C-alpha cells in the first residue's frame, strides 16, 4: 500500500513543528505503508524508514511561517497544490492523508485521480479565520464553512484530535468514517542529521533554577495565558520566595514582552526565560520541574503538551477551560480559573502538597496509559488503515 501525506506546515522548525504529522506517519509506516510526505521547504529532515520526505522548493519571503492563517501560508499552499498534482500524475497512491487546509485541494483532486481521502482535522478552519483575526468578512468565513462541510463529506475517513472537534463533526460524518486520534504520543523525533547540543542549549540546561521550580513550556501566543501565569507567580513568590518560574519557548520579541511583564511585578530574579529550544531540550527542562503548568485562557483544542504532562509523574496546574477539561479533571491535576489569584492558589497548593501526596500524578499517569499511550494510538491508526484499504 502506498500513501501520500500532504502536510502544509514548516516541518520541524522551532516555530512550527507538526508532531502529529510525524507520529501519524511514523506509525503508518511501521504498519507497512510506503509513504511520500509532502511539506513546506523550511525545516529539518526526519528519518523514518519507508518514508520519502518531499519538500516544495524555496519561496522568497516565506520563512518563519506564523501559527494560523496568513498570506505566507496562502502562497506556500499554492505551490503545495502544484506539487500535489505533480506527485499524483507520477505515482498511483492508494490514499491521500490531507492535513488541515490541504483537504480543500485534495478533495477536488480525489475524483480525478481516484484515491481514498483521509482528512486529518486539527481545527475548524472557519474558526481559525476568526480566532486568529485573519478576517472579519462573514462571506469569507461562510465560504470556508461550506468548503469544510464539502471536504468532510468527500473524505473516506476523518480524524479529529479532541472531543470538541469530534462533537463538531459527529452530525456531519458517518460514525464508521470518523476516528478520534488525540495527539498523545511524544517519542523523540529522529532527525536525518542529528547535531550535538549547541553551546547556547548547554548553557540553558546549566542555568535551570533550583527547585521548587514551576515550568511552562510551549508557544507564547496570547491565548496561552502567560500574562495570567506571571501575575499569579508574583503572588506565589511573595509566599514562596524559594520557588522559581521557568518559561520555555517564545520568539525574541515575545520573550522581551513577557520579561517586561515579569520585571513590572518584581520577578526579575524569580522568573527565567529560555527562548525557543529544540524538542529534546524542552523535554529535559520540563523533567526538571517541581510543578508543571498549562495556563491557557481560551481555546477548544486540547494542547499537545497535556498528554506529556499527564504521563510525566509531575503535579500539573491547568486552567478550568474546555480546552483542558475535556481531558483533565480534579483527580489528575489542580484545576484553576484563568485569572491570577485562582492560579496562584493552585500553584501554592501544588507546591505545598509535595511530599504529602502523589495521588494526582499517579492518577494522571494511569489515565494516560489507559486512554492515550502508544498501544492505544497504534490501534486507532490500524482502524484508520482498515477504513481506507
């Protein structure tokens, strides 16, 4: 069996590393499918047996593609469309696995090239247009809503990544064609040319504050709630001056912005920033944590890092929003309101509980093993392949 994976992402860069694409492709290949993976020009090559990585050519002024809809993505997607056609003309694929917006052109090409289509739906694209404030045009948003529904109907199989999306597609897709596959595995990515840690990365690891240490790792977009986290930790630091906050990620401009917020709350000594670091370094930094946190203030998709946090054996403090609570509850973490005082209370409680109870981390690990670990994930990919065989 041969498959084409179309992934419109900057593949393996600090800005946009689509781990879901990597893990889906990895497991599919391990199950005996030969895969061609088409993606953007930017990023590092990965080594997956049975997978041929194909990048579109370099396009001027399209590096550093931001999260969400953008004019850069529009230009790159036009090139991706041409390359998709070229691959379909040269190779007979049993199915095409289309990630995000690539489903639009793949669904148009499906009747011509007679392949089965998998729609890997990581978000509702009309929602993205609104959430990222790409447009306020109701006509454009409605046009994308119609396109999305047509793509859902055209797909042989639809993957959603969280219960919220699953609920959204349920009335639109036959249950036999729909699979909920959470982005829940996080094995180390195998790069084609592994490089040793840089001096800067080594320095980051050496400068990790002593415990107790609260760690946030992820993007620094506004919806992640870092303003709330920093304000909350300022209150924590008044009660626990021995504790430190480590923020992993962010562009230089974002780090500068949040460092100013931390300084304005008197945290210049209690709050550290690493900037963007490779996946392996971020994982090592999270392993140094006393308490992990996910302070997101809005959203409906479950963050990828939640699954790794569940499996970590560390206490987790997360905001009580639907993005989290469709997976988390009080048995596995400390849920707090997305505002400074509630988050401060949760962090203080998690820090105070250390040494007295490991019940929440143990429950979290058990939940991960039962619902989200690799054997569960692999079983869902097997079911997907049964649909498209």
